C-alpha cells in the first residue's frame, strides 16, 4: 500500500483548522502522519507546503487546505489511485456540492469550482492543493512549489502541475476525491482573487511557458462564455439590444448545466442572480488578459536582461572598454 503523509498549511491559524484536522483523523484510510505547518507565522502557504513536504515520510504527500473538510473516503481513494497506477505522479480532486458557507457569493463561487472540476475528469496538466496528492520524490525532483514567484496563495499549484507534466510525468483529476469547502466568499474577495490571484498570473504563466491552457477554466466553453460576456455590455453601450439578448442567451446555453445545479441548490430566483455573478466573473477574467500579457512581457524583458548581464561583464554593460 502506498504510504500517505498529509500536509496542511496553517500559518495564519484559520478558525477552520480544527474541523479540517478532525475530518482527516476520521478518514477510513489513516495516513502515516498528519503534518500541520502552523509556524512561523511569517511563512506563506506556499512555503509551508514545501516545509511540510520536506519533513514528510510518506511516499505520497497529500495537500489539504486548512478550510477543507475531506470526505471520509478521500484518502482511501487517493491511495487506491497510486496503488493501481505506479506511474501516476499526482492526482487531485474537487470540492463537493455542499459548501458550508451559505451566502449567495460563497455558494456560487464554491459550486463553480465544483462544476468545473466535475467536468474535467481524466488526464491533467495542472494540480490543485485544496485536496491533491503528489509523489514526494517527483515533487522534490522538480523543486517543489515556486515560493519566490508566488509569495501569496495564487496559481502555485497550477504552475507545479505544468512543471510536472513538462517532464513527462502523468497527472489526473479524479472528481470522486472530494472535500467540503468551509471558506466564506465576499464579492470583493471573489473579484480580487479572480483578477489578481488567478487571472493575471495564469495569463503570465501561459506566456512564460508558451502554452495556451485548454482545460478547466480555460476550456472552450469558458472562453466562449467570456467572449459573450464582453459582447453583451458592449452591445448595450452601442444601443444594440438584440445583440445583447443573443449574448445573454448564448451565456445561458453554454452554461445550462451549471445554472441547473445553481437552481437546484438555490432556487430559480437566486440562481438568476448567480448568472449575473457568473458574467461578472468572466468580465474580470477578460480584464485580466491584457494585464497578464503586460506582466508576462515585463518578466520576459527582465529575464532577458538578467541573462545578458550574466554573459557580459559590468564594464561592457556600462559601455566602457577594458584591455
């Protein structure tokens, strides 16, 4: 049996940590150890995950966010995935469809993540640390999470997945591996995260790797949804109500499965409000594209200058001549 070490980053001492730990301890498959990295407080979540992985004794490191209650069978499913496929490098799961925070924005944001991951089952090129596992040897071989570039929770897990996949390692998304999300979202935190913590760095990552993402939030359906969300307000500004109605109908048609899930959970009236939230989510993603491109270009220029500086001596950079 593959041995599992569970790592929970908790340097901010979240109030949900107790419930997170209790769920892990109640698992049907017990890990060889539970490592909660809760100090020093100056460590970021990214650094905390690296510290935990370095200390781990298990063959596979299971990362669980401190605001997630894993299902009782989650660790057993993870262990079974690695037992069945010795060549598997990483596997991650999904939030379930019963988020604890019942505010409208919280339910919308958590169910959006659930829906996207449920539809993305199979081979993956990304990773997710909310509830994801990776072979410790593979994680250390690629240098762990990039704590220099991602000093705040962002897309460090996605970037790690890209590096693992780039070396030929195999990753998989198994939506049956589930946990309940305890996080409470506000409109402000959702928009900030979608723009600054997800959208901009994800676009910059695609520029740096020269690979266009086509899975999960970057699949064709989501790209089309973003396009019609941008078209709708533009049509209103130009006085083209029919075009705006077509854009709205297209958004509903493209996302009918997700909106049906919202209607079942919230009722038709609140689900209708969530359609507006979904449109706002896509508009923020569209706004992140030019900013992400600018960030990516700036990083490329900085990298070029650094490489040039390493090849040329200080005198040459200053324009002087030495003999």
